[in-house]
């Protein structure tokens, strides 16, 4: 009864999930509780809707218990091996049915890392069937695809030494053969695989495996807001020689179907993976792939006198691929893209809701080349319209590229001052930091009805935004930062505390203080006096305070410590400040001042020595 109830709950949860086009009905998705079909009892091996075989409830319960046992772990190697062998005996003969069931799939994914290479090869062989003909059905299944990926990933443990040891060679050879068989099936059915929402993930994993680099396993859970833009870390590993040749064959087959990458977002993601892994592991091959992909994108028919690339840049599917191409391209290819296709069009592209992202990648990629100067001169003409469109990523990247290239920095500063209406009169310059941070013009920020006159009364620092913070952090890397530092020193102590405690502002304050000279840092710290305790008790402020401490002179540290120790009980009881108390060794500052002074002086000398070596 428990097993049936849990199975019914699983079906209900699946029914609420968004379905992708082309997704099959594996795992009981098409049954509805309360409907006639939902009332039927499913028996092992019986065909469900669409003719697909499904696990019977007893088997589902068995694999659920197996999963629970795997979660407990094993103390002895022999116990683990015996358990794995027993489970694989149950799987044998119905591997595909188990893999395409949700409970069975999850259990197999947890079991495969404990299997020997030979056992993994046997599972793959059964999933593939004769000549690998069944790989397509399993790989394009919502649950089965995960199992195929997990099995293929096991080849990452292959090493040249393990492949020569007599007792292991046969097992590794069998697994290698199955991965090659899977790749052959993918090549034979390339269009169906790369356009399928689940099958495409198998192709992407296969590209990683054949190239010899893997990221973390794919999961069903969708990343949160903080994790969406995080690039997964890849781990390199040895690969058999056959994989080098197979990767070349697979990439050639993909390039023969490059037309799909510009019309289908799922297929586009496969091509992005192909270029990324080849750039990491096969740079010469990547250079060839980039050239061929670019030739296709720039050779399509378009309006007379208009580059077809301009159309692709505005398409949701192809624009992502072009971003990757720009990021990975060498100098000559970048020059060709800019000179023959994009020159004179950058402002219009920067104003487009989709094309502005490839423009950001181009701005970043050209920073170390002379062509950046021409690109800058073109984009600077459209700063105000770009700001008005809200495409701050373009402005931020332009600032970051100016910092990297050490070119056009003064031009950008003056352009920003004009755009935020604080260039004239000169007395408005000191208001630039809050304006940049808030992305508001002078009149809006200070509630002024006229564009003439000086700053009226002080306005508390309240409006700070992410892109404004990014912009100021980029400007803080410029050779000339006096304008920003002068503006920072006009802020009240209360404003500085707010800046230190704000998610966006804290990064700005830290960047400006840590990049200042000792004299400039001293002036800022002077204005922060009286705020150190409040900073120490703030989640973000405490981090800024630690960054200030790390770069502070002994005299500055002594001033900070002198203020903090007056609130000992408050600091030692606060969840954030207690770490500051310990890191700054404030107990020793109170009770062993001479020893504390000696340690701080020694650290200061070491820091200066290393900074001189790095410089």
C-alpha cells in the first residue's frame, strides 16, 4: 500500500512539471489520478500508454529501497561489491525499463559510480541493444538520458596505466567500445539528438567525455538566481586514443548540421558545448570549427548590402552561439567579424534587446587588441541612448575593457559625466559617485528643476543598484581615480556606513579603499571613524572592514582597534563582529599591547615586501 501511495504521489508531481516538445510519456506521466487509466494496475513488463514498457509497483518499491540503502553507504568493500552484483542481477534483462522509470533511473545513477568498468559496460550494452540501436530511445527519454550520461561519465576514471593492467584492460576496453558505439548512434541520428530536449544533453556529455574534460553531473533541479551565471568548473582526465579520432568525426557531423544551430535553441546549446570543450582540449580543432561556423553564419542570403550576421545577432538561438564564437575567436577572426560585418552597426546592435549581449562579448574580446580603439569610438557615440535603453551591461563592459587595455579611460569618464549631467559646472564633479551608483542624472538624484547651479542640500545616499556598482568597480581600476575618491570623501559618515552595509555599495567601497594610496586611504578612514562598530556588526560591513584591515598600515589598524575595543561585549556577542574580534586579535590588543604591536608590524613588513616583488 505504501509503495502504491508513493508511486501515485510521484505521478502527481510529474504531471505538474512543464513538458518540453517531443518529450515522451515515460515514467507514468500520462496517467491521471482519478481517470480510468490511472486506476489500472500495472504489471511488470506490461505495456503502458504509447506501447512503452513500465516497471511494476513491486519493482518500483525494490529500487526505492535500493536507493535508500545506497544512501547509507557501506563499511566493507566486499559488502558493497556483493550488493552491487545483486542489484545488477535484478536489472539484467530489463535495463531500459528500469532506466526510463523515475525511481529506477535515480537508483541506477547512484549505483553506476560503485560499479566496475566492466559492469557499467554491460549496462550500456543492454541499454544500446544489438548494434546500439536502442541508444536513441533511451537517451531521448527524460529519465533514461540521465542513466546514459552517468554511465558514459565513468570513462573519466580511465588511465593509460589501468588500461594496460591485465585484470582491468578487458573491462576498460568494453566500456570504451560502448562509448564509441553510443557516439556512432549519435552521429547516425544527429539531427534528432541535438534537437531533442533530453537527447541533446547526452550529446553534450559525450562531447565532454570524448574531449577529456567533465563538469559536475546534470541534475533535474533548476539553478537559483545566484547560480545561473556561474560557469561550471571542468576537470581534465586522460582519454583513450580512439576518442581523439571519434571527437573529430562527431564535430564534423555536427558542422554538417550547423544550420540547426541558428534555428533551434536546444541544438545551439550543443554547438556551444562543442566549441567550449574543443577550445579547452583541442585548440587547433577549435580554430577550424570556429572558421567553418563563421563561414556558414556569414554566407547566408540577406538583404543587399546587409550582413546576414546582423540577422543572426538578433535571434535568441543563434545569438548565444555567436557569443561563444566571439569569446573563443583569435585575433584575425575577430578583426574579420568587426571590419566586414559589424563596423558601423554597433550602436544599433547595442540598443537591441538580444544583440546587445554579443556586443558585450565583442567589447571584452577586443580589449587587448588595437581594434578596440575603433570599437570604443563607435560605441561612445551612443552612450546616452544605450543608458536610456537600460542596457547597462554594454556600458559596464566598455569600462572594464578600458581598464584592461589602459586606453580611452579619460574619454569614457568625461562622456559619463556629460551623460549624468555633472560635467558642467565643475563643482558637480564631486557628485559623480552617487550618480553612477544609482544610475540617475543630477537633476533626478538631487530633485533639481533646473540644469544650472551647484548642489543644493545634501541628499542621503539611498539609491544603489547592481549595474551602477559594477560600473564604479570598473572605473576604480582606471589609472586616474581622483574624481571618484574626491566624490567618496564628500559622503557623510552615515552614507559611508550605508555604502558598506549595502549588497551593491559594499563592493564599491571595498574597491575604492583597497586601490587607494596610503594617504588617500587615510582620508577615507578618517571619515569612517565612529562607524567601525556598526560595520563590524553588519554582515556585509564586516567583510569590508576586514578588507580595509588587510591593506591598512599599523597606525590605521591601531586607530580601528582602539575604537572597536570600547564595545567589547557587543562585538563578542554579535554573530558577525565576533569574527572581526578574533581576526583582529583585539583581546591581545587590550591585554598584550606590545606583543600585538610587534605582530602587526611584522605583517606590515611582509605585505610591503610581497607588494614590491609583485610590482
